[in-house]
C-alpha cells in the first residue's frame, strides 16, 4: 500500500501550496488518516475551514472530491444507492412479454449493476481513481440515518441485499464535518479520528488573510487579525468566523483603508457579526472608554 | 498492517505500557476511552516520529479524545504524564531539565550575576523589572525563565506538603502582582504614543498584553505542576487533577472559574437543544392519514396508493410556569434553568417566570422582547422584588403569594416547574398549595439542585412537596439539566 503523504510536513506544505494554512493538529491528523486508513471527524464552530480542509486535501493530492451534503431527511436512496425502477420496469415488460423467461431469471437480471444508481457513498468506494469523500454537516441527519454510514466508515464496503457486499477498490480519504448541533453517536465517533477546528491563533489568522487576500498589506492584515481576536473575547451569540474575517479584510482593502480607526471599525463591523445585539456590544466595546482614557492621559 | 498487529507490535515496547497507564489516567479523569480507541492510539504512534512531541500529542488526542470539552483535561494529563516524569520516562531529552539550568538570559539588563544561573542572584525588584521588560517586548523565552524563577522563589513549595497547585499558584501570582504590571504596561504604552490612544487602540493593546500575561500564567502553572510531579510522582499528581468535566460541575459548589466555564457552556448548549427539539417536534408525530392527499399522489402510480400521506397535526404546545428560588447558593441553578427554558421558549405556547426568596415576584416581562437572555437573567437577580421579611428562603410564604396572585392562571395546559432545594428555614411548608397546583395544572415538576442524599435532612422538606408532584428530579449540573429539559418537550 502506497501512502499519499510522506510526512506531516509534506501535508502542511501541500496544503499551503493550495492556500490552506494548517496548524500542527490539522496536518498531523490528515497524515494519520491516510496511514491508519481512518475517516476524520472534523468538528468546530462555523466557518473555521472544516469543509475547505477536505476540499484542499483533495486538491493538493490531485484526488477527485465526492461530496455528500447531509440534511434532515437524507436517506439511503440519496446517500448510498437506488435501484433504477423505471429501467427495471421496462426490462420486466420486455422480458415477460417473451413468455418463457423465468421470474427468478428476470430478478437476477434487474438487480444487477446495470440498474444500480450509485449515490455519493457508493460512488466513492467503487471509484477506480483516488478520491476524497466529504460527508458534510453530518450532524444534520437523524441519529438513525447515521447508522447508514457505519459500514462504510469502518470496513469501506456497502452491503446491498440483492447484490451482496461491494468492497472498495481503493481506500478513500474520508472527512466528516459537524457543527455539533447534535451529539453524534459513540459508534460513529469511535470509528473516526477526531479533529476540533477552532478559530485560528492570531498568527495563523493573519497568515490566512495574507494568503487569501493578496492585495492586503502586512500591516492591515495584522490589524484585522488583532481586532477579530479582541471581538472573539466578548461574550457574543456568534463570534466572527474565518470567512467573515476574510470578507471584512477584502472590504477594507476595497475601501482603501490602511489603518483601521474607531469609526472604520464601527462602520464595517456588521461584516463580522450577524446579530444586532452582538454588533451593539462590539461597538460599545470599541468606543466605551474613549473619553475616560483620554482624560487620564491628559492628566498624567 | 492491521490495527491488531500494530497494537501487538506496540506491546513489545515500554511505550505500550506508558500508553496503557495514560489511558487509565484519562479514564480516571472521566474521559470515555474505549478499547478500540486505545488500540488506535497504539497504532497511530507507530506512524509518527516519537521524538516529535507535538505530533505525538496530537496523535493521541485524535484517537483518544472525541469531545472538545475534554481537551483541557487531556492536555494537562498529557503534560503530567509524558513531559514531567523523571527522565527515565521522558520521550526525548529535553523533557526534563529540572533545577536551575533554565537558560536565564537577562539580556541587556545589568543585573544577573553570572554563575548563579536561573536568575537566583536577582533581587525581587530586579526580577519584577525583568518581568516587566519581558512582557513589554513579548520575549517568550525570557518570560518562561522568569516563570520558573518566580515559582521557585514565591510559591513556597516544600517536599511532601499536602497542598494543591492552586495554593502555590495563588502565592506566586500575589507576589508578581500582574494587575499592576498590566497597568504599568498600559501607561507606558500611552506615554510612548504621540497622540492619545483611541478606545479601540486601548482595547487592542490591552488584549495583546493580556495575552502575554496569560502565557506567563500558563508557564507558572506548568512549572508548579512540574515541581509537584517531581515531588509526588505522576500518578499521584494525575489524581489531584481529576476535576469534573464542565457538564458535571455542581451548580451549588462551582468555583468562580468554573462558573465562568459554565456560563460559556450555556449558549452552545441552548442552541444545540433548540435545534434538537425543533427537529424532534417535526418528526415525532405523524398525524391521521390524509386521504385526499394520498389519492392525489396515487394518480402518478396509476391509482395505486403506494405512498400514504399523513396530515401533520398541530399539537397544542404547553404553557410553562417556572417558579424559582433565587436565594444564595441555588441562584446559579435558577439562572441556568431560566436560561435554558427561555432558549427553547418557541417550544411552548408561553413561558412565565416567577422568582422568590421569602417573597415572590413575576419576572416574565424581563424576558419579553430581549434577544439577550443573559442580560434578562441578570436583571432578574438584581431587580426582582423577592424579599418579604428577612431574605431567608420561605417556600411556604412564597407559594402562598403565588397561589393568591397567579393561582387562577394555572390551567390544564400549564406545566409548572418549581426550582429549589426546599430548605425552608423551619417555616410552615404550605404543601397544600402544591396539591392544589397539581390538581389544576397539566404537570407539576420539582427540580432540586441538592444531591439526593441530602434531601429531607435538616430543614429540607422536599419530601412534603414531592408527594404532590408529578416528578422530583435531582438537577445538580448542566448534564442533568439538559436531560430534564430535553424530556420536558
Ligand atoms: N486554514 C485556512 N486556510 C485558508 N483558508 C481558510 C482556512 N480556514 C478557513 N478558511 C477560509 O474560510 C472559509 C470558510 O471555511 P469553510 O467553509 O470550510 O468553513 P466550515 O468550517 O466548513 O464552516 P461551516 O461550519 O459553516 O460549514 C473558506 O472558504 C476559506 O476561504
Ligand atoms: Mg462547512
């Protein structure tokens, strides 16, 4: 079995080459996922690069990305496979009009590969080429639907009652993401490596901004990262995500702002925060002490 | 190589024993590590360079810790277990360089008689000045060295002394007086600026210094742990670290730090709960067969009703009354419960809340039209009129007031939750009121934040009320509270 990645550093560098800035844990867990042939469950707040990580891993390793977007009500027919009823019906009509075809023969015939409509999970394990399977927002499916995933995640195979067990031709790298709106089952977690993606450190966020917003100056990127760090320390309903940091940085560049002063921050903070009460809190925090400190510094 | 083979080959080395011991410690600390995860960890470490401590740590975390709330516990235990033991257990050479050979580099400072090493030769004032400079410049290596020196000097650690790390931490920090250091850093920053700092700049500068101070604090904690491990051994040390996980912290005995942690945990919890309940509501019930809709759909299958359609019933949502004791130690519990109930208020047709000590007041309006529950709960604690005579809990009187003023509003759609420890200071119970409430209401539940073992001891009279309740539950922590609220809907 050949490995996709030579070392943890190779993962980090590969990701960087496709503009994804990984830290030690991200690079380490992706590396292990390949070596141990285990799926990775990525959990963390919104917009911290969970989905992007899977995409970037696919891109850096030249693998095809197959994505299963989860939603409430997702079922086997959408996730795994479905029989092509129309085609089966047609075949039944044709064959039974022959008169002398046995029913069991027809049955064998219509429950074969030809009539199978593969959905993302089946597609991922039957692929001949290297693939990365992204099972996005797995916390959205019901607990019972999670069970559909277990066989694939531990054995890389799918059992189809009419056909038997289909085994993977090659082991795909699998990433599952979750916003943690629901506890996932122990069974699922046991099968996965776990990666918590939190907001990046000041340094990494600055690097992300510099990478993703090439027109930005080092100085502005630094200010952006610092202000975002400070805002994340407030008790808010929703903290700014990395994608919001990036939106904000792009806007500042467009507006031609090079040094963010108080009024710039007040005017644009709605790009970072979504709730009115959060915006008010942040503005209050930016501007609260202006007068007091000014007097203090005058006095001294 | 399969996982079992890998686990087997790992068995050969001392690493395997070390790992086993570590997993035992994790389990002792309450982390649920399964056998298969243990095996995964053993396999994972085969694939990485053992000398690379960072990679080693993340490999173990990825295989053994599947809940972010457990990360801190893991990290501390990892440090105690792998970095701080005697050199014979160390994974690499740098793990232990105990005593005085810290690379103390006083930089351009004139002090620091060479030879003394570790900064022992500095006077307290010189050390303080050096610390100030290190923080000002953000010099991490120097900060670390100072942390070690400070612990050595100020913590007053003596071998075999049976006090916990918090005590040493407190003593060290008191001597360093970091609040004043922060003030001085800020003053210097203001003096250096050519014009007055704006409020935003103030805030950013302060956060930066605070971040450096936090790092110093962590270094101090690490140094204390390191010395404790050297003194007592890793196992004994790990034992003292068995702190409750956030979801298990007792409301009644939470420290200030734990309270902060609980408050942080509450919002994500309410969000999770709300999503879950909304889903449950949508899926739980399937109404009566919708005949017309089924027939309409059957047309596309040549009239065969293959896909029965159901009417979605609109089940009546209950109305909920929360009646909460907010005296002293149960206040935190009341606060979290109110928080959770309001967070899922869309699951009820209406929520009304009442708080009491020996008097009782309705506080529903505090929650109306606000989108910041924390704020509302804060107002409840400061503005509600709940004291009648002396501000000591009197459940009997509070219930009387409730019954007089609001008894008529309780009806067959009302679920009533009474929150409190039922410690009544030997006043009359007026338990007949709970009987009346139960008769009129849909359900009456009592949530008690005390351990069951203490119920009905001393002045607790929860038993008198319990006989008229549809359920009395011990709710001492977020985990139990979440479970109760989950089942309520
Ligand atoms: N480490 C990173 N390096 C580069 N870009 C990043 C990084 N992390 C996040 N981003 C940027 O942030 C954006 C949002 O990330 P992504 O969509 O992956 O978030 P997510 O964690 O999946 O969020 P959600 O939970 O809302 O689905 C990405 O498009 C990417 O541009
Ligand atoms: Mg995503």
